[in-house]
RNA sequence: CGGGAGAUGGCAGAGCGGUUGAAUGCACUGGUCUUGAAAACCAGCGAGGGUAAUACCUCCGGGAGUUCGAAUCUCCCUCUCCCGGCCA
């Protein structure tokens, strides 16, 4: 959530920055006006409440003095009505405010480039050279080694579900274990969390209320399948005040992720790239504001080193404003080279949300006497499905077999 | 899913309908003492809003109600715990 006070005081600046994310100025204007009106009405209300409190206290004294109470009663009741009325007004304004505030995205950092979409992202660096082939490399779904059973996935659920078999299934499990171990060595501690989350949790990280259509909802329950482990892991700390000494908190977590992929009909319909369910190992950090940039870089390096350790060529890309997610102030994607597709594809995405999620989820830490909002960061270690794709395409042999990276041998 | 109990500050745990934002204990922070630490003693210590800082307002799971006044009474919801059934 935006800092409303900041919006009140630095309207032009914020409005300009949010243009990167295509937020219309009218929305911000409305937000500002409501917040100012709210402040005004609240002041009126509090004044009346103070008066009422005082008069109520007098009651005890009047009883002692055996004064006639009826007159005071009438007075108090009259005031009570006024308070109720104002209270309703204030509440209405609060609802109006939060309705809008909840759907305004985070402000991009200064360093985020302007741009409409993916095509205007900026390549930061290339790591490892793509492999050379003495034959035409296939796309992963063309490789007929019995790992991927698309038909049966559809039979069991529907399109965009896949069954992994044989070494494909094993590789998936090996990758999960390997990544968790890798991240642990990087200083992230492992957690295992529920794959279902309630509304408040999803609101905390920004999926709700705006993106309900992208989530699978459980019938007859106010629960949703998580779209990423970022949701439960970050919200582990919702409504908590963290001891300063415990920061930064660095967590890694494996989860299944569930996404409706509404609006991406027709895109990546073949293969493992875009599924309704996929495994992912996630990184989440809770940090003090002054250290969040450093942690961000650590997370990017952690994911990049992981790719390197698997021998996968990739590049780091800075997302432009138009391609930034709702909660992110800054995002670096890692794109892995896919020889079959002859292009780089996103396999990891690391974001700093600054205090945006912390404000929503009320995650704070004690700084001396004051409670301050933390910064929250999240990033894929790697998406498992896409890593399998990358391994299949990069390490395919002419005879259709796949060479498993050396480092995974112990995990298979 | 059926039966019972409960929901209060970081935790534990009091709280006749009227200075109770809330006793007490633990934890925590600062100080005295000590070579240092522990112990002991003294002091401070919930959150949000508001203010230059005070005032002041709101909050005792959530919502509605009774009352001049509610953490305290009534109703609804949610959640937790114990017992029983089912089950990895």
C-alpha cells in the first residue's frame, strides 16, 4: 500500500513516478482528496468523543451530589446521535480510501527505466555462453524421452497440467532438494508452509483484491491456492513486530504454485513453460530499509549462482516500469537460454517491494522506541518446471537422451 | 462432523457496569551494586491515529445490541483448546 501521508505531501512527485506504472493521475487525486476529507471528519469526531467522555465521567459526581440526572442524560443522548452520524461518515470514507489504496501499485524506484512492456527491459549482464550444437536442438516437448506426459495431465485435470515420469519426476525432486540445500548454504533457512491461504494473507502481499481472477479459489471456503510461496512466507510475519536483532530474516521455501493464467490464453500452450500448477523454490527476505538493497543483490546472486552451478547460460534483466509487478518497486529477472526456442526465457524473478507489502501486512520492527516498517523482498530461487525445460533443451543429445548436470547426480 | 471450555498487552494471568489502556508474574530496556557476569534493588516497558511536543481519539478475537457509561451484560460470527467419530 502507498504511504498516504507521503501522497498528501509529495503529490506531484509520486504521481510522476507512478506514471511508469500507468496509474492515472485522477486516481491519485481522488485518493488524496478522500484522505484529506477523512482527516477533517475524524478531527470533528474526536472532538465530540472527547466531550462525551468528559460528560460521562461527570455522571459519577452528579450521582454523589444527587443532582437531577435527566437533563444530562438528554444532553448526552443528543451528542451520541451526532457521534454516530459522524462515525458513519468516517467509516464510509475509510472504506472508500482503502478500496482505492488497495489497488494502487507500488512506486517504482528511481533506477527503474521507463518502458511499456517486456521489450523495453534492460539487459544487465550475460552469464555463461549458450551451448553449441552440431544438430538442430529440439524444443523440450519435442524430445521424446518419456519424461513429460501432457496427455494424462489433461485427462486428470485439464490443459496446462502435466505429469512427470521416470527421470523427469526424479529430476524434479532432485532439483527441489538441491536448490533448498544451495540456498541454505547462502544463509536462507528452510520453511514448509500451507499451500492454501486466506483473504487477509493474500491481501498482505498484494494479490488481493485486484487479482482475484488469477487465483484458484476453494469452493465453500474463503481460501485460495497460493500462486507463489512468497504469499505464505512473507505473511508469516504479518501483524508482528520483529526484534531488530533478528533482521535480516532470510527464508527459502519449496511450494507448489497455482495460477489460473487468466488472460494468457494462447500463450505457451505447448510444453511445461506455462502451467496451472508448478513447483518452485522461493527466496523471501525481511530486512531493515537501509539493508534491503544489499539483500536484493544477494538474492539475485544466489539465484544466478544456482543457474551457473547447473551450467545453464542466462542473463540478468532489469524490468522496466511497464513490466513491473503490482507490489514491486524494482525487479530483476533471470532469463535462461533455451536452445530449442532459440531465446532467453524468464526462470527467476527477484523483487524488492520496499515497505509496500509491509504496510499492507503490518510487518514492523523495533528501532529503539519506534516501530518502523520493514522491507520485504522475494524472488524465485528457480521455477522447477522451467529448470527442467532448460536442462532438457540445453543438455539434449542427438540420440534424444539428456545429460544430467554433474552436480545433481548425488540427488537423483 | 457431534459434545464441552475458552478468546485480555511479547508470553503467562487478574479484572464489582463508572479515572481500567487495564493488577500481578515472566521476558525485555535503562540505572545502582560488581574487576566482569549472575543475583538483588530502583525505574521504564502494548498498538494505531493525532501533535512541533503535549493534549486528545480509537483498540481487551470480529460484528450488532442494552446503557448516560461496557474488557465487564445480551445476540450473531470466527478462531483456539479438550472429549468422541472419521482419517494421512
